């Protein structure tokens, strides 16, 4: 079965094409600057040279048509015909309380995703444009939606409710939803394989740390708690997001600096985190390089970042009454030797023993970075959200047949 995985943004469209018999990637690519005169299509077919095209792509319907054209192109395509595409899987950020798992696209599903626009105004509308574009270009092909929030719907009330008037939850569903669910789901399953134990028997803390970052407490294969909340702003210190702070800071700062709601929202989401403290930027590689060169602000940003990460790991170990392993993933988690070292070397009371030689090695496969004798294991597991979306799509379409 051939499955196309799509992730639609307001002016972009990322894709991967899978042959699910071998779970192999046939092609990957992206369309950027949708709606502009000089839109860019980058196509990377397996075993062939990368293709770059610049043209006018005014909407997502046109973007999907261009995508189909290049996938079936005689020279650098990977399909003989459009009919070889058996299903399309979409990443959708917010499923609210309505979707606890991936689901086939129906009129009712589309209606509910639209109803949830208020919870994810920057992400859900583009996802719907992607679904509509596929319907227009591939009307007979089944589609599946995979939600970032669905994995975290297993959280108990004590984890997802906020200590505010319950009427706000009943009326507006203000609660913790969590994000990066597809990543946390994928890496927890891969970690269990690497550990050689049933996922249902494990207590894990998975750390998806990139420019956006979140931790999840995964107990018996299900999300027990996660650091992001109603929005992706809560939780860990991130590249440009503040993460946790005293809520009173918002009205206080608005009053003192005469900021509008939009301005303070932009400050917390786009001008805080590593970027704000370091004065350098949001890229952890640049932070570490500056820190090693003696930059005090970079060192402060690094220390704040890793300290807050350790706090969440400790809290989740307490919440689950135990811990079998810590899992690092995403851009920083997979690549920053310094971050992993700073975290693990300050959690030795858990029984974590870092193997520095293992920690230095970069790999595309899951690997241990703790010693063989470490009571609590530390692993690096490269995430693959697109593959999880493809797997869910494959399973649902197979069940429907």
C-alpha cells in the first residue's frame, strides 16, 4: 500500500510518500511560499537527484496538484500513476476532547475539526485546507487525520484539569491537552523495543526537545501527564517560548509596558526562552558554542533550560512513583551532547549513570547513552512522526476494507 503523509501549514505543505510493505520512504519534500508569486517546490525522490522548482502556487489545491505531478513525473517521479496512491494521512494539531485516536475523514470529522479552530487558530485551519485540497485532486482516495493531542487523551483528570473555576472547563473546555503526541507515542514504542520490555510494563519520561519542547510521563504505554497545556506555551523553556511562569506576570507587564494582548502574546511565544536569556538566538548549537567560549548569558540560558528539564523529569518520576528510562528525541534531544550530559549527570540520585562515550555518538537508530549497570536507563530515540501517521493511516484503511 502506498500512503502519502501530509503536514499543511498556512503557506507550506510538507510531504512524505511511503511504501508500507517495507515502510520505506519513496519520496519526501515540501512546498513553500504558497500564495506567493515565487513559490518553491523541493522534491527528494529516493535514489534520485533532488529537484527544485520555482513557480506560482496560489493555494493548497494547486500545491497538491503540483505534488501529484512531480510524484508521477517520468524523469524524477516515483509513481507510474496517481492511482497508486492508496490513502493520505494528515497531521492535525488539535483534536480537543473529541478525538482520542486517529480517524478516517468524514463530513462529521471535518465539521468537528472546524469547531476546534479556536483552540488551534494557527494550525487547524491550514490542516483543513490540506484535506480539502486532497479531496479536490484525489476525490476517491481515503484520508486519515492523526492528532497531536490524541495520545494525551489518556491523562487522568488530576493531570489535565487546572485549579480554576470548573465552569471554565464545562463551558470552554479549558484544560491541559498537550502536544507532540505523535512523537511521544512513537519514541515510547521504540524505547520499549530497545529496552526489550513490554511497553505496558514501563514507566518512561520522553523528552521531545527541539525549538518547541515538551516532556511526557508515559505509564503502562499511556500518557499520564505532559508539560504543554491548553496551548504549546506552557511547560519547558523553549527556543522562543517562555514555558512556565507566574500568570500574574502577564497583567503586570501589560500594565507597566502598556502592551496589548497581541503584543504580550507575541512576547511570550516569539521573543522569550533561550533567545531572550542568551541574547544570541534560539539555536541550542549556537548557545553551547557561545557558552564554551565563555559567554555568561549563554551559560545562564543553558543552565535555565536544562534545570527546568530536570525538574519536569523529577516531577514525573514522582507522579508515576517510579522511572525505568528517560528518552531524548527531536532536534536538541537527538543531537545535543551537552544538554543530555547536563540533564543525566544531575539525576544520579535516580540511579542514572551516563556513559560519556555512548553519549558522544550520533546515530539514526535508537541507542543507550547510559551504562549497562545504570538502574534507570537513558536513551536517544530519533523521532519519526511521519511514519507513525503512515502506520495509523495504513491500519485504519485496512480495517475499513
